[in-house]
């Protein structure tokens, strides 16, 4: 009616007007097919060009829409056949008494995944059958194979009518028999097909046979369609004589017939010019097969070509089937279904419901739910998406004549029907624009879900806001090619600078709010800039006029409301960006992240410089945190001590006015200043640095040159111990030419005292070579610290002198009296020779020291060797005489201990005996000469004599001895703890070594009344005179001795 210009159907004066619902359904269908549309200005629905073409086709509008789309895709030949089949009653009969036989006969026409292609298979079969049989024979064959003859004739007539009607609308339908892409079923045979392709020739092999009921014609071979551009209607030659005629005659005739009827985009297949011949086995040889077989027998080359041809044929066949189904889909948009994935099928694909297994359901248009009809090829294995030719409602809603489809086919066909929504608009770094997740539904079915699309075309205002906030303010875009990168990098650097100021100041109110930055950009950037590409186009011209238009300034970024903003510069001066230690300058960074291990100040130490960095002074932190640091230490003191310091803030102020930063370990310096206050007595041990919060303890970050963090923590000594194997290996790898071993003479020329290596940043890496004692030889090795070098050089020099200087041992021992030799035999070394080795080593140490220290070149070592060789004998004899005195004094102590052991045991006596026995073990043991040094042998005699005097006085001083012993033990435990905390392999500092001998002097004071005691000098202050030893003085030296580094 619309095509005839009769106006709205609702206004037409029908004698019996149709029902309103029917009119509404018809209009909806035409809108679905794109035949009607309504303009925005005109509320009336008007016919579209598609609708005018459909009006000219004598067929259901759905089927007509299929034919129109097939014309566009070049598959009208097949779609016209399918459309005609859908217009009539199914020609496949299923008599009640022969359903099983009918199903078996019809199974030949089934195509996996598509009932529509099954109709094409049936059509082609019928076409081939008609060519080979007479009219009566054809009618009989149809009855035998359960095919309704009259419906088939109706089908053929309708196809002819559609071709004629389509011609009038400009649609061309090739007359090729409507072949489907792929292989066709065989007449009277269910055997598989094997298709080969070579230079346009096709061959098909099937089993042949005869059937008395069909007059010997059931052994008919099927045909294999060729694969061209559309893979429709290519020629093939039958491989057997089907009707008593020569096979070559049939092949030629069929080739001519099948060469017609291509799709619009199809390419003509090459027609065979060779005739088939009969083989010895009674079969036939297809044209071109004689050429193919030698290639097949040739091996890999023939197989590869054959497989490549098969893959190409499969690819073209798949494309053609896709075109057919897309054309059909154009008329079945409201007949698509999505499988309900909420249902869980069993192994057979069935859903358990109410005790009975059911096939999976599909969600259809407008909330409908249907199942695929059991006779469909898709019933057992339903796809995710399907389309059906019709929906029939019986006990349930069934979808008949179904095919698998892909959801992406729907969108271009149903563009006018889709409802689109957009969610989660956001900035995309990859696309440099704002994207959103698109969802498109067709009658409620999700055709598109979660597809990112450009959002600027949908909502440019919101897209611009997101671009400004996320891309520019939050820094998620780094600029394009028009110079925006430089602007954004400048702004990002300015923001990071202010944030670094916040970290250093431990504040979060310095940087302005994001709204200020958004307003800054919003005011300067035009409204049409909604993405990175828009920005680049605008900025390319704008930067020539105002290159600093978008530059942040510090005044913009610092919040005027912040109290810190007024004195921020003065405050940050107390938080430097680098830590200086000697000639080393180590970067400092700040983090304001309470509760984390790296909260506070972090010093960044290059791994190559780790050995050169000393732990001294780091506990003082930076000046800006020192007041908070001292206050935290004071508040952690015991309550009885803390009571004398209130008000603590005022006490902190007074202490910080007088204290000299980094003059001593912080606990020592702070305790010293606190003890100057009236009524205050604080020891450094009470000021516990390990109890401080993380931000008041320096964090050490050990890093590679590229910034990779190797280790981090608050304890530098522990980090150094952890990384010592790594450092040793790196040192050995960096100095392969320096390393030497197995030396027994000086053959190394000049040994440099210090060598610079690449690495360590701007500071460089220094290594310290030295001789190494290897027992029976010496070597050369590099060390990472000067103190380790000095200790190793002393031992290496001693060993090389022992190897190169003739030993005076026999001469020296022979010159001693017999009594002295007998005394030496009682030494803990086990033999006189061992005692002599210890004596020579200790003597050489003294001689090297007198000579000015170890030599560093060949000439210096030669002079040192000559000096030692000349003086070693006489000097060793003097040292050996002192050793005899020590052993005599040690024997006197042991005799006293044996006498006490023979008396009645007493608790006080037993404790004293154990203490003296332990003292003997520390003073006299194998190697005690080189450990103590030859110069200390007279001191050992005094210590042993004092022990003897203590034992003699013990019966009369049991109570006082116990108290004094406990006081000494307390200091000894503190000393041992400091020694054990020292890194293994590193020499003890002189002040800590001196504490050991100060403890021996204190024993003389405590147990012998000071008889024979000697004052001691502070190794750290050699210019000051020796002072009497005391518990207080020892504790002070312990507190001030260096911490492990």
C-alpha cells in the first residue's frame, strides 16, 4: 500500500479492516527489515528504497530482504533457492510408519551447523537426479527417498518465478542450480568425499554400488564444487557411468552445465579438456589425475601442494557460507537467539529441569525463550548464537531451520535497530583519547559488550573534562609531536618539586588541590580540545604566540592557605638534599609515609662505595628532624629518669643549644649534655636508637649504578655484612690483573697503596691492594677499605719475612739456660718449636714497626728484609726471655688453683677459681705472643702476678671479691658485646682493643689494691697523659668507641 501511495493503512477504508495488532506487527516487521522509516521532521513512516524493492518481489518481506542482501554479497543463486524453500512446505516426507527409513534417507542432506545449507544440498541432489532420470523415473525416485514430488515442483516453480521477478528489480540470479559451497551428498551413497585440487581440476572419489530397486543407479557419485572467488557452482566430472553412457560423455555434459551459474563475484573455473579413462581396477581416472598421481607419489612436495590446495579450498568455502548466512540473517533479525549460559548442560548437552533432561534454551527477541527443534543439526550441539527461519509454538516455543551465526554479523545489518549504551568513560593512554565501553542490544540481546569506543563523539563536554583531569592534571598523557610533551614534562617536574618539598617537610598541605590545576587548564584550552590529537592540532599554532601559556609556576602550585608556605624555604634548608662524609656526597630523599619502613630520610649509597661509607654520624639525621629526634629519645627514657627532665620540650631546647652535632655518637653526646643538668644521671645505653620510629632512623638504600635497589634497611653494618660476598666478588672481578698468589719472594714490583676503578658515580671507586698471608706463601689481593688493607699488609709482610729471612731459632734456643728451655716446654703451644715460631712472628712485628712499617716496593722490602735479618736473632732472644717470665708467672697461678682445689670447697672460692682460670685462658694460650704483641709481655707478667696475689688474699676477702668480680664481669660483657657486633674479618679499632687491657688493669685495681697498676692512655687522644683506670673511664671509652661500619 505504501508503494502504491494509498496512504496510511490505518486510514484506508477496508470493507473488513485488519486487527490493530496485526497492523502493528506488520509495521514492526517492515521497520525491522529497513523498509519503513520515520523522519525526525515528518512523523509519518515512509517507504525506503529497500522497501520499494521488496514491494516488487512476490515473496514474504523477510525472504525478499534476504535476496536483496544476497545480491550485495554475490550469493543470490543460493539464497533464492533457500528463500523459495522457506516459502513452501518441507518437501522431505516423514511417514508415520517409516520415520526411521525417512530419517536415514534425509540424513544425506544434513550439513553440520546449518539447516539452510541442508536445503541447498537437497536442491543440488534433485537437480543432478533430474538430469540423469526421466520424468517418471524421477517421480519414482522421489517417492523411494521420501521426497514429496509436488512440493519439489512447487519449489522449482517458485525459484523460477523469483528469478524472473528479481530480474525486474535489477537483481541478477545466475542459473547455476543453486550449488552450496563445499561438497554435495552422493546419490544413493553415504560415503565420504575426498577433494583434491590442482590447476583448476577437481576430483571426487566415492564407493560405488548398485541397488535393484533403483535400477542400478544408487552407486552414483556426487560432485565437488570448485573454489573460486565465491566457491559456487564450479565444475566436476563424475567418476563412474551412472546411466549406461560413457563416463567421458557425462563428464563433458556436466562440465558444460556446471560451468554456468556463478555468483556475482565468482570466478569461472577452468573447464577440463581431458576425458577420463578406465583403470585396471574398474574405476575411472579423472581429467588431470594422471598428472596428479606422480606428484603424490613423489613424496613431500606433492603432499605439501595438495594440503595447500585443500586449505585454500576450505578458506574460500568458509567465506562463501558466511556470505549466504549473512544474507539470510538480514531477514531474520528478530529470529536470532543467544544460548542461556546460566544453564549447565550435561555431557549430552541437555539441561536438567523438573527431573527431566531438557535441551538448552535460547534467549530470543523481546524476552522470548525458545529451543532448537530436535530435528535440526544444531539440536545436539547448540552454538552460542543462532538464527531460525521460524518460531513455532506448541507445548513450547521451537526454532525451526536453524544455523550458527557470529554476533559481529548482526551489527551492520541491524544498525537501525540497535540500542547503544556507554559505560565507564575514561582516559586511554594507548589511544590518547577518552573511551567508553559500548553495549549494543538487539531486542534485548547483547550483540556488543564492553567494546571500547571514542567517547568524544558521544559526549564531547564530559570527554573534555576527563581529558583535562586525567590526561593533563593527573599526568596520564605525556604529550604528542606538536611540542606538548615539553609543556607537560615541565609541569610534571614542577609538581614533583613541590611534592618533594612536602616529603621533606613531612606535610601534605603544600601542593594545591587538583581543582586549581583543572581550572588553570580549563581557562586556557579551547572547548573543542577533547583528546590528544585535538590538543596537538591546537597547540601547534598556539605555542608560536604564547609558548608559556600552559606552564605551571611555583606560585600557582603552592597553596596560599598552607602555614608552611610562608617559611617553607627556611624550613627546607634544614633538610638538605645530600649527605656529606669526607669527600663523599650521598643523595638524600624524603618520604612522608607513616607506618612504612622507608618513612623518613633515605641516603642512597652506590654499591661500589659501600665499603667507603662509615656509619658514623648518620644517627644524628638532618637538622630539620633533630629536635623531634632528641625529644623522642628523652620521652623513651625510664620514668624515674624522665621525671627529672620535665618539661621535656624546654630540656630539648637547652640541650640542642650546647650540643655539637656529630662530635660523638648521638647517645654519648646527648648523655654527656644531660648529665650536666642538675640531678640528672643518664647513661648512653638508656638512649636506645633502635626504639625510635622509622622516620627518625636513617634508611640506607644500597643501589647499582642504574638505580636498582640491591638492599635497604636501617642498619648499615648488617647491610654490609649481607652484601660482603657480593662486594668481594665484584672486587675480584674488577681487579683480575692485580690478584696474585703463591709468592715466596717479592716479585711484584711496586704495590700501589690505592687504585681508582670506574664506577661509583661521580665519586669513583677506590680499592686498596695488600699482601695476604697464605700460610706457606703470600698473595696480593684488593680490599675495599684502608683499615682492612693495613691489617692484611702487616700479616702478609710478616709471613714474607719469615719465608725469606733465615731462622735463628736453633741458635736462640741453644743460648738459653736449661731451666728456661724446660719452662718453654711447658707452654700451651705443645712444643718448643711452636713457641719459637710464635716468638719470631711477634719479634718481626716489632722490628717492622721500628723500621717504619711494611714496604710497598721491591727496594723497600729488600732494605726491610736486611734490617730484620740483622736484628732478628738478638731481639728474638730478648722476647723469648720475657716469654719464660710469663710462663713462670702462669705456673705460679696454676699452683695456687691446684691448692684451692685440694681444700674444702666453698662457693666464693669456686667462683673466684673459675674467674681466674678463665683469665689465664685469655692471657696465655697458643699464639698469645703475636696476639698480645711482644711489647705487652711485661704487662702479662703483672696481670698474672696480680692473679696470684688475689688468690692468696681470697680466704680473708671472700665477700669483697665477689662484689668486685661482678662489677668487672658487667664491663666485660659490654666489651664482648661490642666485639661480637663488629663485622667478621675487619680489624677491631684501637680504642676497642685497648678496652681489653684496661679491663686487665681494672682487675689489678679491684683484686690487688692497685699494687703494680699502670695508667692507660686513650688511643683516640695520644697527646694526653696516661690516666688511672676505673670502671667509669672504661664505660666512657666503650660508649665513645666507633660503631661497626
